[in-house]
C-alpha cells in the first residue's frame, strides 16, 4: 500500500512492503497529497539485488533499493546523502564521515555523553544534506544505521569532519579539493552524467559555505571536546 512520508521537508510516496522499512518510516508518516518524490516498488530491481548480494534478506534489499531511489531523486531538490553520523547540539548539525568501521558512531556517542540532553543523533548512517534558501541543512531519514538512530528534523550544518583512526587527537581544515574527493567517496554517485554534474554542483556549493575538517581521534572524551571547540560557530 502506498503511504506518504515527510522526509527532508519533502512529501515522499512509497510502498514499503517489509517490516524493517515500514517500522522505520512510522515517524515520517504524513497526510497524502501530491508527492515531490515517488519511490516505485520494483520486483525486478529487488531480484537483481538478490543476485548481486545473495546474503541480503528481502528487508535489507528493500532498504538498499529504496535508499538509492530516494537519494538519487533528492538531487532534484538540491540534496544528497553523506555516509556519516550526524549529531545535533544546541540546534546545529555536526557530521562525521568515514568508511564503515572507522568509528563514526563511537565518536558521536562521545558527544551524547558530553552534552546530554543538549544533543541528539540526527541520523547515524545516511543523513541528507540540502542546500536551501535559508542555508545548508542536515536531515534525518528513515535510512539510518543498524540501530535506527534518526529524527525527522533538519538542522543547519555547522561543520563536516572526515574521520580517521589515530592514537593522538588532531583536527585540521581540509582544502576544497581534498574535501570534495573525500565526500565523493562517501556519497551515492549517480551513473547518469547530468545527475553527476548536479551532485558536483551541490558539493561546490557546500564547500563554499561549510568548513570541512580532517580529524584523527581516539575514543577518549577529549576527542569530542576538541572537535566541538574547533567546529562550533565562533562568537
């Protein structure tokens, strides 16, 4: 059954058929209307995913397929996905991006420990970034990590950080070329040339307005202290 969702400030219609995405979509449900984005169910696409990745369950295939559909179409609304853990503190979003297993979620957990009720996870795996007339915002989506940590809200982005493991804590600004390359490695790159051109245009817009940092960190509370003091808006 087709249902309507409010995701990233947009009306989205989708026919989730399995429990995983049906459950995750509950907090995003909204009244019907003319959708901005329609995600069509495709048995053929699901079968293709099963052939490519036979270890995935039907529920997992639906998550992968619908995420790809949504984020590809989000480009038409000046948005894209960044594989990252996004945390909100005092109304601002901080995104920590890195390959799986590097420690994104571990680091943002330090922020929750540090800030308590002042902080929340926006999305722990695939937040969306949209360029809007009022600024650049990070949004929660139902395509989140294994623990389904996400909120149906958007917050202005204070900074983006590319993480790497290190025994010592450090943080340094990245130049625009390095930053775009790092983000391209952690987003969904469309095969269509026009869509790829649109993605690069959006990345350029983000780079001109949001500072991107490279950070090496351990799992000490001092890592969160350092990141926040450097990345937070300065008075």
